[in-house]
């Protein structure tokens, strides 16, 4: 999708008279994109897909395990984004956060609904020698942030995050499975998320 | 739920595993800026993790499928969606209202022969109901539509009906239709309120005159950050502050069979 994705963004910027630049979308561009999505504009949907189609599909494939599930999830995510587009506010956060939260929530809902189905082995980006086709600058930046975040966690925290965020286990389920107090699990989850946040706050500092 | 309770849940909420408690958290976040900021930071951290997955390449045809599905939903021929039970009741109520006139039917009163001008007098309100129902159909599955029958608490004249829509995807909204109220001196303006169990009020609207059937229609679309959840009590007061009609919003309204 690499060059094609970049091309769709360039086309969208040209059609909407947005000054061309490389890298992630600016807040105003994100808002314009979402307004285009709300109106069902072909160019806006394609630009959004070009930017987020791969990470959303990746989320579906890695969490749910089959191509069919991943394709279904991808369609549902973009449809949900259309339905909720009016609620997106660039002042409150980045489009990537908003859209990937939708994708993750839908994926976890399915994970928890489809109990008993065998789950794929979790493959993180730092476990593959070279990420194939990842040439979009925005995606590279986000992969860097993710690697930095993962690296900031202890092994125990990585395992905890993997079981919740990637496997959909609740704090109570982990508490019961591991025989540790519920409050301790919650405290560790919070601590791990704060580490993730600080890992990238530090990167953004001058 | 207070701030401490919400903050204890926020990490799980951000990680997408808060389960059924997510709605309570959302309701708190809608009115608490400090917790909203904390939630935003944690969600941003969690979303970062999504990019830690080894990337996979979607099949070439998926983009076309996504575009077609969104355009279909956004276009003039939206994908048919199965209405929820509550919404079905609202649709049924709307149809019944459209047939023989508003509040009197929902209040179960025998209104006798309905004059054409009375039907016409309700038309604006009924059209508003229909628009609201259509709007709610575009919203997601968490949309709640509820109805109330309004009656006088002391056997006085008048009746009415109310509808409220609480939805995560569109602004919350309410509409109230009345009929048979008095227009004697001092009763204006009528004001319509929604109240929650804690005694907080949201004003729906004000009426300074009545239609030929002695009724009025008021509606309100709330602001982006306002939430109608919990505001189930409907009150219509006259200009003296007396409650002349009241009712409770519920999704389980039983509709009386209209007299032949």
C-alpha cells in the first residue's frame, strides 16, 4: 500500500487545496478529512483508508487471527468512524488515537464475544527483522513511538499490557488467574500506561 | 460515580477492557474536565500500543469494499439497519400519533371525534418526532429513544407526550407535544422541563400561545457536552409555576388501542 497510500493523501490534499507537505496530517487536515468522511466523499474515504487501512487491518489480523475477521473489522471500523465523525475534535486528540481506539474497542469486543476460539501468536513490530512495506512516514513515526513505549516497560508490564490490550483480559480476570489482588493489577496497569505516555512525552521534549 | 471511582477504572477503560462499566465512565467524563484529561492521556498511551503490532498488508480489494460501504451508509440509500426494540416502539408510537392526534391518544383518553384542524395542529410536532426518529436511526446501536405520557397530576385538563433520544453519536434531544391546556389569564408562559433524580433540571422550551386544540410543541437539541441520561421526569409548568402535566420517560410505553 506504501506509494499508493501516499498518493491518495496527495490527491486529497490537492483536491482540497491543502498545501502539500510530507508526514502526518495537520489538525486542520484531520478535521477536513473527517468532514469529508461525514459527507461520504470518495476522496476523503480513500485518504483515510490510505492512512489507517493498514494499521486497522493489522489490528484485526493480529488480534482476531484470520483474514476474514480482519477484513470485516476494517469495514466496521471505517463505518463506525463515519457514524461518529461529528464527535471527532482535533483539539482533544489526534485522529490516529481516535480511530485506533475505535478499532481496538471493536476488536476486543469480538475477542471477548468469541470465547473458546484459538488465538494467534502475538507478533509485535520489534520481533520482525524488517517491517515489509512500511514506507509511509507517519506510520514509521508511530511505529517508532510504539517501540519506544514497549521498550520502557519491564517484562512483567509487557506481559500485563499484552494480556489486557492485545488479549482483552480484564483486571479482575488477571487477578483471579494469577492469584494477586485486584488493586495491585489495576495499579500496575496504570503505572504501565503512564510509562508508555512518558516515553513519548520525553521524545517530544526539546 | 465520583472521580476516585472513575480514575480507578480509567486504565481499563483506556485499554478497552472496562466492560459494562464503560458507560458509567463516559457519563462521568462528559461532565468532569479533570478526569476527561486523564482519560485522554491514557487513551493516547493505549493507542500508541496499537502500532506495536507487526504490520500486515490488507488485500487489494478491501479499500473498494470500505469505500462502497461508507458511501452506501452516507448516501441517499443507506444500508437498512435493524431498529432496536425501543426504537420500534417509538416508530409505532409515531405512526399512531400520525393517525389521530397527539397527546390525547397516548394519554389513553377518549378524545371523541377529532376535528381536521386538530390533526393539522399536531402536524408540526409529529413531523418533528419523525425527524428525530430518523436521526436516531443514523446513530449507533447505543442510541436510546424513550417516550412519556404526560397527564395532569391533579386531574386537571390537558395531556401530552414526550420523546427523548440519548445517543453517543448525535446530540441528545427532546420534544414535548401537548394538547387540551387552558389559556385563561395568568397561565402563560408554559415551560417544559426535564428533571433527574437529584433534582437537576434541563429546560426543553417555553410556549407563549396555544394552537387551536389547546396545545403546543417544544423541542430542544442539547449541546455537544450535555447529556440527557437520567433526566427521565418531564414537567410542564404554567406561568404561575404550577405543574400542569407530568410524566416519566421510558422505552417501554404501552400504547392504548385507539377507539374505532
